C-alpha cells in the first residue's frame, strides 16, 4: 500500500515544470506535474492512453489544432499517440495517470525540451 498527496511538498521548477512520481503500482503510475504560470510542455505524444487531471490552476491543453482551457477539477483522457501540448495560464498542479507500460523518464524528457 502507498499513500501520497498531490498537494503536499509542492516544488516549482525554475524554468520548466516539475515532475514527480507519487504512486507506482503494478498497473499504473500517478505523476504530479507542477507548473509556474507560463511554463509549458511542447507538443508530444504518449505511447499509451493517459488521463490528465487539473488539481489546481488552469491549463491551455492543445490537441492538434484544438485548444481546451482546463480548470481546477477538470480532466481529459487521451488515447495513445495523440499529439498534445500544455501551457499553464496560472500556477497549476496536474495529476497524470500513466499506464505501467509507459516510462516516467519520457515525461521528464518532454518537460526539458
């Protein structure tokens, strides 16, 4: 058993969003991504389906040429290999649910592009 909090020990990255693994089970990974206003993740795709939940703040979530403003409490689910991008409209905390088959290092690489 593992207990974690999305809202404790928040640390913002100076120039890029901060990524941390909260829970890593036999089937899924729960990841926290913390954005300062204006920070972004450039267009990328995940090899497996994902779910992104906005815990705090507001995100401009791009899917192809469409953009969705996701605010606190909202979530979006994407199938595998869908190009998407994120930009924080204000300081934000996201929860990213990944398949166990996905690699957290991939998410960290996207942040550092």
